[in-house]
C-alpha cells in the first residue's frame, strides 16, 4: 500500500494533478518503475521467482540517474538466504547508476549488509506502539519486527 501511494502521488504530480498531501517537494523522473511480488504470479512457462527476476532485470536495463524504482517484497518466492545477496546486488547496481529506489522488504538484515558494502541508503519503517501497528511511515531503522507472530495469533495460527 505504501509504495502504491508513493507511485500514485508521483504520477499525479508529473501529470500536473493535485496530490493528497499537506505539502510536497517532488522531482520529475524520466522513468518510474513499480515492481511488486503480487504482480509476479507464476505462469505456465515460468515460476514466480523467474518472473520476478525478469521484471527486475528489465528495470536495470532501463534505469537512469533520473529514474525512480519502487520495489515491493522482491525475491520473496525463494529463501531469504538465497534472496539477500541477489537483492544486495540489485540495489548496488541501481546505486551505481544513480536515481532513487524505495525497496520495501521484510529482510531486516538487508540494510545492514548494504551499509557494510558502502552503499548510500536511508531507512523508513512503519511505526508501532506496544506491538500494535500504527500504519505511519517514519524515517530511521525498524525494530526488526514484521509483526508476523501478532498477525498469525489474530487468526489462531500461534
């Protein structure tokens, strides 16, 4: 939902339409890419992971220093152990090109490993109070919780 909101606001702004905000300073991007794990459903010819790789590879081929990439839950159709180095390499390649990328993920160690590699990154996280999600996005590192246990408990799975 967060990345879709960012995408819509950016598209509206670039079309000269009003955006739902108290105020904003937005740049003009030459290309806007939005990739979501939900959109990468498997087909008869390829599995979900391969479809994700194809979509994300196309971003790398067209990305410029004036582009925006909005990547939501990429590489979640494989193990975290296999996904992390792939995500690291993708973000590092985007970083070399320039431009902006918002990469939404539950791979909490991804940011730390990118910092160790020297990539320039910033953090956003959703705010919580006493374990309850508040649906507010804040600047800074997360508390490394995806609230999975709370959600599962709500449905009797824990």
